[in-house]
C-alpha cells in the first residue's frame, strides 16, 4: 500500500514538473504561434492526403528537395519581375500629364500580355531553341518539353515551364521600357505591333548571343541579369522610336527654348519606383537560376547600388539646380539598379557603391543631354536610365569584376569583350528598330493627330478619362508664372 502511494506521489510530482515546464514554454510564446501548431499539423495531413489521392509521392531525396526549392524560388522571382510592370506603369503615368494616364496604363498592362504571346509563339524558340550561334530554329509555340536552358549553369532538373515564365518576364521588361520614351504621342496600335516584333524577334536573337552559350558568351561577354540584354535593348529601341516619332507639341519652341512639361502625379511615380526597387530582388537574385548561397550576396550588391544611385542623383541635382529634384531621385535609384544588373554577382560591395554613385551622376546629366542638346523628347527619362546606364553597368563589369576586371588586376581583355557585346547588340537593335518604326510610319502611322495630342490620348485613343468627373484642365496665370490648374466644380 505504501509502495503504491509512493508511486502515485512520484507520478503526480512528475506530472507537476511536466505541466510546469509546458506552462513556462507557452507563457513565452505568442498565442498566434501556438495557433500555428495545429494549423501546421492540419496542412501536413491535407498535403499528404492530396498527394496520396493523386497517386504521387513526396520528395524522398535531398536532390528532389533541391529541385522543388529551386522551382519555387524561380517562380517567386518570376512573379516579382512580372510585378515590375506595375512599377513601370506607375512611374510613367506619374511623370506624364493626366490626360494621357489611361493610355499609359493600358500600354503597360497589355504589353505583358503581348510579350507573353510573342515569346511563347516565336521568341523562346529563337532564344533557346536548337539552332546556331546566331538564332534558334526550333522550339516555337513552347509546349514545356526540352532542356530549360542551353548553358550548363541552369539546374536542368527544374521544369522547363519555370524557364519560360522567368524569361518572358524579362522580355516584357525590354518592351515596356519603350513605352515611357514615346509616351503622350504614340498611336496605341503602332506601339503594340512594335512591342510584339521586339519581343518575338529582336530581343531573343541578341539575348541568345549572350545567354545561350552562343558567340558572345563564348567570347567572354558577361551580362549576368541583363544591363545590356534587357535594359540597353529596350533603351536602344526607345531612342530610335523617340527620334523618329519626334517631340511632343510645345516641348521645343521655334527659338530653341526647351519647355518643361511636368508630370501630374509624383506620388504614384514614387510608388512605382519603390515597386521596381522591390521587383529587382527578383530580377537580379533570380538570375542565379537556383536557390544558392550566392543569392543574398547578389541582393546586397543590388541594394547598395540602388541606394548609392539615389543619393548621388539627389546631391547632383541639388548642386546643378539649387534644389533636390524628386524625379531625379527616382531616376537615380533606377539608374543604380540598371547599372548593377550586369555585374551584381561578380563585383564587391564597395564596387557596387561606386557603380551606383556613377550611375546616379550620369543619369542627371544624361537627361539634360537628350532633352536640351540632342532635342530628343523622353518624358520619363527612360533612355537615360536604361540605355545609358545599361551601357555603363556592362562596362563596369570589365572594370570592377573580382576576376578579370581592369581595376582588380585582370587586364583589359574582359573590358574589350564587354565593349564588343555592347556594340554588337546595340547595332542590331538600332537597325531592327529603325526598320520597324519606319515601316509602321509609312503604313499605319505611328503618331496621333495634333488634335488628339492636345485633347489627350485618353479621349482620342480610348474614349475615356482616368480622372473623369474630377479634372478639368485650364491654364491659369498667377504672378507671371503659368501653372496647370486642375478643378471641376460640382455644378459642372
């Protein structure tokens, strides 16, 4: 009897210790975390049941788990890059006048749809299909079979569909760059046709040269995430389009005076910049093409260059104009991001800051060069951000790469290879874009009528207003300064 009582006492003492321990643990854990325990268990049960119901088996080896992680990582990065279309739409809309907001939003939205179809039908085959060093001749109308990439770095076990989705996001970026430079006077149908042809033919051909183990890659040209392959290509196409299209009405006076045409909403332009900044963490780290230990390093170099570009552009515009210009801060951040894109995996942290600083200074004076000297009207500064700093970022690899860079003891060979890549891709893009733009101008036309431009492309091209019922444009003179006054009374 005493033995039984002794055992019961020990049991009660043990239970008391266990309960006390559980009480201490739970008291330090948030109730939200405690709620996750049964929820996690439920998800595991449901997942297992779903897999069993479909006759599938979960991953059993480390290699299979790695494939799943790489696939999910690339899918996540692809979504971030796709979301960058929202950033481009916000920046371009904010930098332009309210009467063209619908047109710009429509272009940036539909361009991803156009790019997807063009790249699926033709572009992916030209870029990664079996063929020669110049162009692919197979793989059209992508159906998911075959090796995702031609180079050996890509994890071939990852589904080819991941490759397609990730790459089409890049292709669409090249097309949407053009939108900003030709804004407020381009015909909607002409822009769509040009975008389709750029993504279907020009972009994939030059992309193949650099990214599919073709002649530029074999030469030693390095463009990790596309300073030239994506951004300069879009910039070259934008430059040719803006030059052939001509400036907006009232931009340049007959006496040579340059008239500023300010954007209508810098709030959404700033939001767009932040969206693009975040999206670039899919753009650059995703170009590692797998979830490796190098991804955080790439993310840090990317962020450092963006920050340095923003700071440098702020200081430069402050020094040049006497006041810090928000539009230049935005473009400085974007310039730093474009510039680091080519070498984010091969330059050191300090070099990333230098690259960003130089990009921030370049973009300020580049805008002045195109606007006041060359008289090429670029409403959003797309040419300066993407073309000029795409070139700078590609050259920076030849200067700052930890292996092979001129400033790191590698000699001049890599820099020469970078120049060859810039010139060859640029020349092809300029020739192709010029041919397409001139054909469009001679056939359907590329510019809206003067009346539509004055009224706004929202009405002329789309028959609607972005701010219907709230905005009425009028010119009001106050103290000798012309300002854009927007109001509409309830009685109206």
